[in-house]
């Protein structure tokens, strides 16, 4: 029997293969996430394009591996630098993680459009 019966039958599993994790754990224990930006280089990558991933680590996870990877692409170094300085190597709540995810999605869409223009 659990000390907290309201959480008795909830799943608290985490998937460690860059998939979505179970939100019940977040709600129950106020989990925080550690963020780490990783820059990547790909062959034939266009100049002035910054791509990579943000590795998301759960404070409560019993593993050294990230529970999620959020891919990103930036066409503007100044914008990328500003975002990285604000978000790299910090602990955030689930709400802030969602805010970062939306920001990176928007920037990646803009970069895709910019790359298509450059190729014409």
C-alpha cells in the first residue's frame, strides 16, 4: 500500500527512447527537467544553418539517458545564440518545457522556409 493512496493505481513509467513520457508523474511530484543543447553537423549542411537537439533529462529518472530529444534548426545565428543562452543547462517545469518546444518548432519552420529560398 502506498503512502499516498490517490496515486495508488497511476502509471509512473518513463519511456527512455525519445518518446513522450507519462504526465501523471509530473503532476504528482512536480518533476523538473534539465535541458542541454547539442549542436550537430551534417554533411552538405547549408552555411549559416544551425541544427541540433535539446536533450531533456528528468530529475527523478533513474537513468543517465535523456527521456526526450527536441530537434531544432535555426537560420539566424543571433537568434540561436539568444535562445541557447536563455535555455541551456537549466532546470524547467513542464510548462516551460512546452514553451521551449513551441519556440523551437516555430524557428525550425522558419528555417525550413529560408532553406527552400536559398536553394532556388
